[in-house]
C-alpha cells in the first residue's frame, strides 16, 4: 500500500490485522482436529462440524452483515462484531466438550460476519480518495490468504508443542486490541440512510446459503444422492430462488440484483470463489499427501508451507503497484494463469514424488498467482461500488470467498475421491489410487484457473477505461 497519512495508515493496520484474524480463525483447528477428537471423544462426523461451524455461520450471515453495516454505520458494527467474536473465542478456548466447542465456533462465525463487511466500510471512510482506496483494496485482497496460511503454519506448531486451546489466543488478543483502539483510530463510516433491513431477504439468504453449505459439507460422510445431502441442498436452492424472487420485487432489497450484473464485478466474484477454492484445495490435499502418503509429521508439514508463505508475502507487497500499472483485470487474469500452471504441475504427483521437484514449484507458483488474483478481484468487486453500498460490497466479496471457496473445495475433493475409488476398484494400490485422486483434482482446478483467467482478461473490455487502479 502506498504511504497514506498516518491516521489512515493506523486505521488500515488495525483493520488488516482484524481481517487476517477472521480468516485465521477459519483454519485454526484444521491441523489439531485429530488431537481435539482424542481429547473430547468426538467422532469424525463431529470433527467436521467443529471445523466447519465457523464457516457456516460466517458465509450465511455476511450479506445481512453488509446490510446492517450500511444501515447502522461501519464502526458501530465493527465493535459489536468484535465483542461477539471475542466472547466466542474465549468460550472456544475453555470449551469442556463437543457441544460447547461447536456452539463457540458458530458464535465466532456470527461475530466475523458482522466484522468483515464493516471493516471494508470503515476502510472506505478512512481513505476517501478513490485511487488510494483502490490501492488499499489491492493489499486487502491478499490478507485472507495470509490468514489462512498463518492458521495452517501456527496450528502445526501449537498442536505439537502445547495444546489446541492456545490457538484461540490469537483471536482473543486481536479482538481485545481492536476494541481498545477502534474508537481512537477508526473513523465512523456513516450510515447510508435508514434503509429497510429487508428481513425476509435476510432470512432467506442466510438460511439458503447455510443449508447449501451444510449439504455440501456432509458429502464428506454421505454420497451426493443420500437424503442427508439432497435434503439440505434442495431446500437451500429453493430458498435462494425465493430470495431472488423477493429481491426482484422489494423496494429496498438486501442485494440489488443489478449489483451482481456488473460486467467486471460478476466475473471477478467467480474468480475470487475459484481462487479461494483452489487455495483451500492446496492446503487440504498437500497436507493429506505429505502426512498420509509420505508420512510427514504435523510440524514438518507446517514447515513445508514456509516457501508458500514467503512467496505470498512477497507478491502481496507488489500486487498494489502491479494493479496501478497494468489494471486489476489484467493482473487478475495473470494471477489465475500462474495459479493454473502451479496446480497443473501438481497433477503429476506420484506417491514417491520428491518434495523439491514434485511439490515445491507449486508451493511458489500457486501463492504468487493466488495473491495477484485475490488483490485484483478485491479491487474489481469493491472499488466501483457506491459509498452507500460499501458494506454490501464487503459482504458480497466475503460471501464469494467463503461460500464459493467451501463449495468449490468439496467439488474438487469429490473429483479426488471418485478417481481414487475408481482406481482402487480396479486393483490399484491404495497409495497409488489416493495420490492419483489428488492429482486429478489438481488437474481440474488448474484447467479452471486457466479457463477463467481467459474470461477475466476479456471481461468488461467494452467499458470505457482510464488510468484508475481498477482499469
């Protein structure tokens, strides 16, 4: 980010630390899940809910959180969300059993759904200059992947040396600092009038997204045709169709349908969801490959992500300058292409592949591409939004990242498990079948990266362009 005035820089630092922590909280239990299961006596199906409870609440409530932000003001919702997030994090650290831990994770997600769109609105208020705000959003776009990487790295060390409960310390500390400093450092993002809350739309969107997310989630335990999967999926689809119908007739809708029809915003939202899904796929399958196929320890697996973190941070620092020079659309398309190459390299994985030649190149290329894509899509989604819809833009952006990422991850993993099952049925050794399944999922994700990079490169070309951060 270029050097803004000191108050704006301080506000950005606080907001950025908070955004990183929201995504850190999404992944903080990923590596320690087996240890949590042993300590609390939780079966595999329960572990899934501990891991996903946060994301279900987070993605389901983001649109409504955006509307609350635009109605009541960014700083007010930011503080309210931090209070909920802090209380839930403390409860998670002290949870005596499965039910209390799952409840705490859901409550964390509720707090995060209030904080995330509010943070975007407050950032807009602290940087009224459009060009400076666009460059700040380029940096903002890479924060989520930093949080996810930090969660994976730190959780491996914590799970090895202390207790998984200490993973909740980071959200607690950041929320405390945010509550102490927010009134002094953050400007108030004024409410955009007293628009109606659109409660029918909010309820339909929240229930629909949550049920779809849950239906996709339980495919880890059931087949796609099982009633436990079909019932929430079909109900979620019906509710979201009803949501669209309600929004089309509502005078002041929660999500104006035209907001999604923008010729640059729509493909950018898909690119953001795809990048989020592909990033999650890398974390999940590389961890499973290194530990399950090659026998690495959790700590060694965490160390394997250090090159990823270095490449990510280096690219994140350069993304804003690249977008200012070449435009968000071109940078986003290039990022998807680079990530696609990285994913396709992993499609050659074998059980005995060397880390240095079989995994490491992708652990550099994928974060470079993802960082560019996240930064560029954040600019394309938010920079052209009217001030009265800043909270909405933040909510839509985070929904695409969380729901789209989760749904895409499950679809990619389904490709992997289907290929593994097919090869195992044909008599292939388990390690060969498993690794081939992983490779197949990376091949599909790589092809989609390249395909959508081409789409993004031509999206919005008919629009008049200038020398803005967006174009």
